[in-house]
C-alpha cells in the first residue's frame, strides 16, 4: 500500500483479529466482530482457524475459540 507516494506496511485483517482477540477489552472484541462481519468470506480461514485454535489452547483460553466461532456464526 502507498500513501502520498510512500510505501507503507499494513496489518492483514486476519492478523488484526489475532492481535485483538486475546484482549479482554470490550472495544477489541467489538473490533473483532466488525472485522469478521466486514471481511466475511474474504478472510483466509485456512490461516486463521488453526491459528486461533492453537492460540486458545496454548493460552488455556477456550473462551477465545468460543468467541471466534460465535463471531463466525458457528455457535
């Protein structure tokens, strides 16, 4: 991506979800929900699903996976 002719790096929607889903802040959870709603089928679920599953397992936080699945409409 470029801004004013300068190349800049940006975070992918998938990586932003990963960064925000571990937070307990309501605003971060709202952001995750909004990103998933906005990006929908455009999300790389092959990348994101195992990453969230592993993160939830490693952190001992099954609530992360439950929240992610609810955002996807799977539960």
